[in-house]
C-alpha cells in the first residue's frame, strides 16, 4: 500500500492533480477486477481526459468504462 501511495502521489503531481483524484480513479478500475498496471494506466488516462474536458474523475471513468465495454476493448487499447 505504501508503494501504491508513493506512485499515486507522483503520478497525480505529474498530471497536475491531487493524489485523491488519482486514487479514486484507480479504485474504480481495481473494482472492475483490473490488474495494477492496467488500473494505473487507466487512472492516468482518466486524469488526462479530465484535465482536457474539465470533467471529474467519476464521470470520465464511467465514460471510459462504457467505451471499453461497448467496444469490448482491453485496458491496453484505451
């Protein structure tokens, strides 16, 4: 958990976001059963999209999940 917290903090700062935004996004993908690498990559993508669109983490993660499910995409394809 400590390792994840450090990584989440670094990733969030690099994206100009708060750590909680990153951890909230990652949590959503972990709850979907994704592995760490995929959840972390999608969390970063979620924050990037949020930065561009002005949407919050929850809205973006729901949209990414809908696209993944609708087009049967894996995390590596997003």
